[in-house]
């Protein structure tokens, strides 16, 4: 039998140092991976006021600099779903929010939500959460066995061609599906909602006015894709917090190179790939999407 889920945390919660053992069970949870987003681009846009809807939730208006657990989507998400979120870019150990029970773990702390299953999704399902994936890039498209592994870890998963990398309106379509998912849940059902945002992944040239397919993607079109995501992410935040307070994690799974030191793409070891933006924060219930 699953333990009852409390309506409110037993002690106050602090976004800077959250006690996930209190938050899990009392809050809905949202995890957004901005696939391939570089830290330097994210930081520049936040500082310039170009992503206002995201920046208003960042502690101090600034992204935290972290290191990715993998250099491409599949590897990074396998780690994230095991509880290994991007690691703070400084000497650790750094306490983790989520961790499988593992003897000798130096990053499991008193405030860590510890689960006795192989992955976070089954751990959350075991304490009463409905786990839902809204996929984006090809590793979530369920069109082949490899593309079914990550979404198969969830109780419910969604992918349509409109959510994929080739769609100029991918994030709007993903947000619309998220709104439908939340609206269809019973009020008492706790939710872990995961969204893999594909808009920043190549191809992204179509997000910059005047860019062409022939010229291809660039650091500038990558930035334009983040502005596009920012324009619609308020709707996602509003949906995720529409029933109760929500704890949100927004981060990149890895970055990508655009000619940096002669490198292009990812699945390689370079600063532009392993350094990623990260933030976690609370979304208060009743927010209205901008």
C-alpha cells in the first residue's frame, strides 16, 4: 500500500536549500530539460533581459553554472533519471535532490529524496506520483526501440512529430499537450511532469528572422530558439502549478558547439558541451500565464 500524501510540507521549504524529503509528496514536480542549451548563451540572454519569463524565476535573475552528467541526450537523461542532475561547477561533494539508496554515496544528504528503485521515475511512482513524459528530440519519439527506452520509464508518455526538432512550433505544441495532461488529472493526484524541449536542438535556424536553411544553425539562431521558448514557458509554469505548489527544475542536459575551437555539435568533450545552465525554484499555485 502506498503511503498517504500530505497536503502541505511538515516544515517550511527553502528554494536555495530544498528538503526534498519534505517536498516529495506535498508538491507537484516539474522537470524541464532545454535540450542542447549552452550556459554562455543562456547567461547572456538573461543578463540582457531577452528571456524575461525564465529570468523572473532564476535566483537573482542568474542561471547557476553546472556540469552536465553526459555529453548527449541519451547518456545525460539516463543519469538525470537516476538522480544525477547537472553538478555544480565547483569542488564537491554536492548534496543531491534525488538519489537511489546506495551504500557509501557521498552526495546523499539529509534532505535528499532517497528511493529504493533503479530510477527516480519508479521511485516517485512508488509514493503515489503520476509520471508523465512529453518528449522532444529523437530519443523520445518511440519510433524505434532506442527511442522508446527513455519514455518507457514513465507511466505515461507523449510524442508527436509536432514536438520534434524539425517543427518551428514544437514548444507550443508540447505546452498544449502538458495543459491537457494536467487538466485531465484528478485534483488529488500528485504529478511528476517531464518536458524535453527540442526547440534549441539543431535545426534551429528557423527561429531567427532572416536566417536561411542554406546558412544553417549558429550561436545566434540557438539564442533565438531560447527566446522562442521563453515566450511560451509561462503557460507551462501556469499549468504545472495550477493545482498546488510546484517544485520546478529547469536545466540543460548538455550544450553544443558552433565552431568553438573547431568543434561543431555535441557528444564530445568541450566547455561548450559540458557547461550547462541550471535552476530550481517554486511555482506558486494560481499563476496566470503571460
